[in-house]
C-alpha cells in the first residue's frame, strides 16, 4: 500500500500546500483508475472456443451414421478398422487411452464387439455415455439365430444394420444421444438426421423395387457369413445358408456337402462371397452346385475410400443390393441415380487409432 505524509492543519491555508494536495489527489485518481481497468489482452470467458464432444464408435457402418449426423461438430474415432473381422477384433492396449477420453462410446452390442466394449467399460471416464444400439433396436423375442449364430450358443445374429429400417433406428438413437450431450448443436444434429432419414427411406423403397424384378424362385441367399438376417425377410429373400460357422473356422466336409446339396435342390443361380474375406470353400460349393460365385459382398467394410461419395453406410447397402439383384437375374435400374454420398458437404472423416 502506498503511504502518504501526515496532513498538517496549520498549513492548509498556504497556496503552495493547496497546489501540492491537488497534485497528489490527481495522482491517486489516475493510479486507482488504471488499476481498475482490465488488461487489454484479456478475453472474456464467452469468447473461448467450444470444446467438441469426443466420440468413439466400433464398426464402420455405425461410424458412418454418426459422421452423417454430427459432421465436424464432434471428434470421431472409429475403433474397428475397415476390412477387419469385427467378431474377432481385439483392440490394441493403446486404444484404452482413446476410450478413457471419450464423452460418448457407440457400439452395436448383441455380443459383436465384446473385447472393445469391455475395454471401453474398464476405461470409462466419469460422466461419459455408452450407447449400445442393438438391444435398444430389437427386443429379445426378435433375435435371429442361424448357421453362423446358433441358438444353443445363446448369441443372436448382430447384423441389424444391413436392414436399412433398423439402421435408421440406430441413427435416431445416435441423434438423441448427441442432442442430450450437446444441446447447443441440437438443431444441427436434428437437421442432418432428417436429411439422412430421407436418404435411407429412399434407398429402402428402391431396394423393394429392385428385388421385385428378381424372379421369385431366385430370391435366395447363400452367403459367406450370415450377415443379412434382418435384410432378407424385409425384402422377400429366403436365406438358405452361410459358409462360415459360429467359430469362424472352415466348415466341415459334411457341412460343405450339405450346402452343395442345398444349392442344387434350390437351383440357386448365384452364391455370394466376400471381397474382404476370400473363401475357396464357397467357390467350391458354387462350382459343384452349378451356381455362379460372386465374391463382392460386404457387410461392414464401406466401398471406396475416405472422401469417395460411395464411402458411406448408404453406399455399402446400395452396392450389395446392386450385386445381389444383378446376379440373381433381376434389373437394378431402380437403384440408378441414387446418391449415397454424405449428407453434409465436406464431411469430417473419422480417424482410426494406430
């Protein structure tokens, strides 16, 4: 504290003294005024940049849906790399760091990504949200069991997203969670969801039209993996089998012989393999059963590469249906002109941890 000389009443009448007092008073006012003024370089708290939500998701179709809704308003990390078997994927220990910083973790569930979900739960930070989509989309009485996912093992087929109407439910759940966590951007998320909904509903109707052109006796699916359990019934396909058993090993000789008999008995024109997971056994079944072997289907690997118009959830389903329709004797004309691109111009692109 600055100290001032003691005031002497006997000299108050002196002109020089009065001038001195005025000078000191002026100095005090200037000093106090300067100390009360804010530093010119300081910024009000309201001017700080908003912190983006950190979101992590598992398989690429789910990552694509989140990206379509949120764009660059979030920092999005896809945990399961494309072209990886999501059933057997084990995240690297370094992924735990990403998951520990996540505000929202999104997974399919239904026993699909158990190692990743377990790691996310073990490293969950306080206040973060975990959205497991499958159980919120279908009830237990709607579960599907099949060759790849037999009922006696208790794990249902988790591939809900290959049916667009269920993928739309996934998108709705993602939208609602983002709006709850980030209300400042609620209108943005809602608007993007509405655009995405229109695209998915359009695709759904085009699939109906394309499948209608396939001769009814040809509407049969035998695939490398039971990836279309909810897709098939919606559009009138009969799923007659899959090559990949529940433990993801090669089928036994007896199972191969049974599948060859099915192909012959059903007079199936084509059976479908995966571009990502080649299967010589499936090629053998097609050859001995008298069917064409088409090895281009995908279930969670988006076509093209990041930035390509077709590298979206919609592009994935569009390409699969085009392949199925053509190989089974139908006309894919209803699919022509459909735009599978991202609903947001200049999409942000998810990153994948190393």
